[in-house]
C-alpha cells in the first residue's frame, strides 16, 4: 500500500508518500508546501492542491490520509484549514483515492507509542521507524510522515 499523507495547511502543508512493502514501512518522499502570506487565499489554496495533484501523478498512491481538524482557538485559521481539507478531499475524489482521517491522538499513538507524545518524541520515533535521511525538516513535514505511518498501521 502506498499513501499520500497530508498535514493540511495553507501557509505550510506537510506532505509525505509512504508505503508498506514486504511488511516494512518506507518513506518515499516528503516535503513542506509553503505559500506566501502576500498571496490571496485562493492562490494559496491552488498552490497546495496543485502540488498534491502532482504528487498523485508522480507517485501513484493507493490512498490519501489526513489529520482530522481539531478545534483551534483561532477560528479564522481553523476555517481556512477546513477549506484546505475540503479542497484536498476533492483532489482525492477526482483521483478515485479512498481517504483516511486520523485524530491527533491516533497519530501520536501510532507514531510514538502514546497519544500525548510531543512533536520531538514523534520525530525521534519516526527516525527509528523509517530511514529518514533529510535534515532540517519542519514539524509539518514530520506530521505528514506520522499521518502516513498511522494509515499504514490502521489500514492493513
């Protein structure tokens, strides 16, 4: 199984392609799509969705996995992230990909072994689980990798 995993956002959107082959998880690709705050939201949304369409075309995943939106104090940001999620759901539907969604607790539990793990613990465990050679990754990229690992664990 090969999964396009996404930590949705419009300023920074973490993406990763992970796959399970012969019982082992493997990181195929990861990145952080960054958009300029100077651009209008529709342009930022288009940049994120266009990048995800290219990832689907390039890597041919069998599924798309995303972190479920949790309530944030900043409602404007939460609404914009919800709009990104909606656009990404449309991208998945257009590509006939099943979508799997996970709560932050499920992701932390699957990636680090306990649901209250902090970002540092998750990143450390991801390095133990996968061969991650890239350095200087942003949290959004690690979050996307963790979403992918979660999907591979839950959807056998």
